[in-house]
C-alpha cells in the first residue's frame, strides 16, 4: 500500500547524532572496541539526591497527571533559578515545564512562527533547529560562521540576513556543536538589533553552567526591559545535572507566548513525567556541589583533547569556552565530514559526528563527555587515521 506522508514529516532529516550514537552502542554490544565521541550527555551519574527525590515520589504514589505545563512547585523553582542565577524576574505563569530542552525549543517555534516566516539560525547550529522551523512551515535562514570568528554571528551578518519575514533569531550560548560562548558585549549588540526591528530571540541556555577559563554566562534577556520582552529562554536539566533521560526542559517567556506554548503542550504531550518533575525540583532547589568537580574534570579533558587535536596534521581546533564539545576543522585532510567520520568508524572504530549535520562540512564534532582513558585512546586512533590517510 502507498501511504501518504505529510510534507512536514517527509521533509525532516533524522538526527545524525542519535543515529551515530546508536550505531556505536550496537557495535559495542557486538563486542567491538568502539570509542564513542558522539553522545551529547555527561558521563557522570545523576546526583543521588535527585534520584532519591524521584524514588520517594514513586513510593508516595506521585504517578498521576500534573498540570500540563508542570507542577506549580517546579515552575516556582525554575522562576527562582532564573532570579538567582540570571537576575531575571519571572512569575511561575511565565514558566513552562516541557519534555526536555528539545521539546521546549520546538514549542517556542511552533508558538511564534507562521508558515512563510523566517528563522535566522547561525551555523554551525544544533542540528534540530532548522528541522523544527520546517516543522512549523517556517523557513530557516542559515547564516554561516567560521572558526575565524569562533563560530559566532556578527551584527553585520545579522543585519544582512534580516527581511520583512524575519520572525525569530536563535542564539545558543554556550553552543552545540562548537562550545562557543558569546561575550556580554557581543550578545548585547545582537540583541539591540532584534529590539530595533521587533524580532524575537530564542535563547538556548542549556549549557549555561558548563563554562571554563573564568568566562561568564550572560542572558540576552538581562540587558533591558525591551530585551526581556523579546527574549524566550529555553533551558533544561540534562547537561548540568546529567538528567538527559529524565526529559525535563524549561521555557521562560512573556505571558502571551507562555500561554500559547501551554495551549500547544496541552494538546500534544500534556505534562512531563510526574516523578521526574519531583527530581527536577530537587535538582534546582538542592545542593549544587556536584558541579565544581564535574567542571574540573571536563576542563581537564577539554585541555588535553584540544591540544592533541591541534597537533594532528591537517586538523585545527578553536578552544571552546563552554559545553563539552570540540569542533575541529578537518579541511586540511582533504576529506569532507561524512566520509571522514564513516572511514574513521570503519577503520579505527571511533564514532564522531560529521559537521555537515550542523551545517559545517569541514568540521567534525568530538564530545569529551567520556572518560580520559577513552579520550586518549580515541585521539590516538584519530591521529593514526589521519596520518595513515596523509602518509
């Protein structure tokens, strides 16, 4: 039978990162010694007090529906987090708890973009942003950046990308896949343009707490009341609390946008998992002392991997200020990213993500959210692969 598939679904590209991670895990299950650099999740366990809060919730029978946009206690905890960490005052009614940060992003685009609207997306981008725009029948406008600008869009590039159909600018700082962090001045310059033209900003701040070298995170919503009114913050607990599988995301938005997202969510997923929300309250309100140790270990891995990558012929790499990714430029090897990653997995049993998935075919993404032993072994194999190809 020939089934009709809606254009909005047929036009979507499956996540390459999830596909590569799944293939690497299957190879490991088959007994193959694979080093996986593909996963975008911390290798540390979820802190015990968070796990215990979810266990306690299950034992207490907290397994029923909550309000579609999250239980009041968690929405208040999220509002308190934005006030405490970012100096931003949100009422709980402006907070939407969703089924992960990805769900939060998708909700925002669906709630703010009509068919034919344009969404400006700096590249390299998190691979789901353009697909989410297409799902809303909006048009992604990709603005290419390079390692020369540390993969950050400039005000001149933003102005050049504007049109009467521009609805939304997506900013991700620190960013996936590059780890790049915008300075306060850089963010304000971009935010000022959006304020001037009445353009909304979706600010993806999920890597906010994973920052190195004494750098500081700034939210574009913090610069003025106008910036606040035109910014929608998407956030989540996956990265800073190692809660990727818990699927808890957060959105902070102006009231009308929050209400629109609430309406969408009430007809799509309803509430996020009840007992996971109890764990999320413990994450936001509980001790944060796990983070210093995680950051120190991530920083140690980052420094080692960055130095090693830059020592490989034909490879160069910007030193990222945040997240847990490196995005080396492999153009000097003479191979594009898909072929590079396919051959790397085949010949050396190392799984990395081709940069073409993120709109940058001259690069690959390497996650250092894995043990130092894996990083050392994996980089040895990458170096051997490149030297063999070039030799």
